[in-house]
């Protein structure tokens, strides 16, 4: 394993994609226990346009991967929104994060916001604050971040850990180990094929 010290250790990177703020959180799994490595946010609201934001998401995701060397990446799937433009931007942010992980041959897992909340609090309609409080208890976090985007990302990593620990094998929306696998599975989503 890349991030771990022995065969049972692994590091999971959780990402909450966004084009204004992207949250990320990393946990180390040792046996059946999870410990917090780091969580933070990346802000992009001062960048001049959407494309520069996407570039920063890609570069920062690569930087995080190369620094922490995770074994797996778990992303929060875009949620359905009435504003199609917002949903499209979120989908692009998620795709860029996914591309960064796939460029390092990391397996990618995707979970719906409802699934993440349900796995942390037991209730799919929980608030961000309720999720953060539960994470504080689960991981014995002393100081919580000012922005809940960081705890949202951490929740995705913990959700992925719980899916593997409790059920024996994760059943994410999709798992891709390479661009070829993604394209093969998503020909209808990739234009020009």
C-alpha cells in the first residue's frame, strides 16, 4: 500500500468538490481503526474564471496526492440542483479531481451526499453541522475547521472506510482504476467516441 506502513494500513483521501471552496480530508486506516491525518480547504473565489479554478483544483489535488500518498480516493457525487449551471460546474470540479487521482492510478470511489450523511449520522438528511459533530466524536478531533467543506470531505473518507469495514466490500457508485476503464464504462458521457 502506498500510504500505509504495513499490509493492513491504508490512507483514504476524501474530497468535497467545489469551484469556490474544495474540501479535502485524509484518514489513516490501521486494522479496523481510523485516525485523522489532515483536513483543510482550498479556496478559489479570487481566481478570474471557471477554467482557472479547474486548473487550481487539478494542481492542488495532485499536490495533496503526492504529499500524502493516499491509497484510495473517495469523492462526493454532485447533488441534483435546480440550477443546471451550478450542477455542471460541480460536475466539472468532481471530474477534475477524479482525473488527478486517475493520473496517479488511484482507485476512485463516489458516494452521494445522502449516503455520506447516512453513514456518519445514521440519517441521510442531517445538516453539515450534525455531520461535523459526529466526526468530532468518531475521530476525537480537538479543533474543528472554520469551514465545513473540510469536514464534508472528511465525511466522504469515513463513509468509504465504513462501507469497506461494515459490509466487507464497498459498493460505490463507480470505481475506476484508469482513464481507459472510465471511458469504457462511460462511452455515453464522453463526446467524440
